[in-house]
């Protein structure tokens, strides 16, 4: 085989391999945004709600030892949900916003249990939750958020008939 023909084939193969790897990288990042983002928001919301509900229930029974663990987990999940609200506000829905408000109000009313030996600074967590709430209020009309318009109701009724 001619040497120049072999070099041309090797260059073409390297270019094709580079193009395939670039397409694979882009597809991975696109899938990561579409799948991982909503999954993180859902997991953070579910965990945050469970912790908030658990702490609210434990307040009634005065189980302080158990409450310390749940309190730390609430810091983690609420800061994660607040971070996702700031980074990807399109993924945040009315229920997530309401939960952030519940966490903020709970912290204002009850504070934290005993010592905070957590990796999360309580002041930073509270600040991040408040910042996310303010950001969502500035980007969304939170008074009518989730209330369907007449056109949306008509479209949904037509889709349900079909």
C-alpha cells in the first residue's frame, strides 16, 4: 500500500474518532442536564419534606436525640434544594417553593437543636434558603404560580377527551 494513502486513512480515522468522542461528550452533558437536574430537585425536595415533617412531629414528642440527626439532614437537603433553585429555576415548581418557605418559617420559629456539629454552617444555610426564596419570587409570579389559565384548562380538557 502506498505510504501517503495509509497516512490519509489514519488522519481520516483520527478525525472520525475525535468527532465521535465530541458527540458522545455532548450527548452525555445534555442527558445529564435533562435527567440529573430534575432527579436532584425531586430527591432534595422529598428528603427536605421528610425532614421538615419529622422535625415538626418530633417537636410534639420532645425526642431531642433523634431530632439532632434529622436537623442536620434538613440543613443538607434544604441547602441542596436552594442551590438547585438558584442554578436551575426552570426545574423548581410551586411545591418546592412552598417547602423552602416552610423550612424558613420552621427555622425562624424553632431554631436548631443543641450544638450544630454539621458540615453546613446554619447561618449560611438560612441565608441560602432566603436567597433562593427571594430569587424565585423575583423570577416567578408566586401569587398565581401553578394556577392554570383558561387556555391551559381548555387544552387539558381536549387532551383528556382524546
